[in-house]
C-alpha cells in the first residue's frame, strides 16, 4: 500500500511510502524488530517515522526536521534507539557540506528527539550512511569515511578509508564493509 509521509519526497508533491525516486541507499529503513519504519522527505528536509501495525500496515507517528537539507539516507540501531540521518547539506549559511544528524527515538511512540550532528565541511554529494559495531560508515564525494561517536556531541571521522568510483554504495555484514561504485571498483 501507499501511506502519506507528511512531507515531500524527491518531487514537489506530498510523498507516500511505496513511491521512491531517490537514488541513494537507505531512504526507507525498518527497525530490526519490525515495529518502526522511517522514510526521508528530501524536498521538505524532514524524516517521517511510522509505527508498524500488527496487520502489516503503518501509522504515521511523527514528521520531524532532518536538521540538514535534503536527507538522502537513514540507518537505525535498535539496541540504543538511535536514528542516523545523512543530509546532502546543512541548513546554515555559516557552514556548507553534508551533515550527519542523530536522533533518539522513543520506540513506544515513534517520536524523535534531536541529539546532535556532524558536518563534513565541503562535501557536495552524500549518498549513504551505514552502521556496524558502533562505527558509522558514510559515503561522500566518491569517498568512504569510517567514524564513531565519542559522546553525544563529539564525533571522530579520521581520513577516508576508500577513495574512487562514483556514488559508492555500502553493505555491512559481520564487521566487513562491502563497497560497490558506479565505476565497478
């Protein structure tokens, strides 16, 4: 079925779950326990959270600011109820670059509380965020960055761990990151 998100997807009309025209990975993500569903609303700079119903439908819980511009990818951690939102840009004229925003999610209601963000200065094309064993993997400008959150407001992203290719996509399983890019590398 299709469900209203309360925001606009990649077009000018209101977005619905079931129609996804964004090319980045992770624009829609389901929690491991299959009780929460999240979707980006790229044109309205927001994210929608849904409660998955026992019969399989969803109910809109909240639509909230992504704390950046044009959210393109999501990752959710059931263990600590954290939602990671990768935005293609910031909402500030003071800084430019891709922004990774973090939200604490109330699993009983699907509501979000903003926790903080990290700005990748100068990055112009964000494509994906992925998580594994406490590490955050981000694909930006044909490079892959691996980092971790030291505290709620302090992030560490050392140098890129992979360079080359276009719009690299990441899959993580068992602590191994698999990377595929348009160049075939």
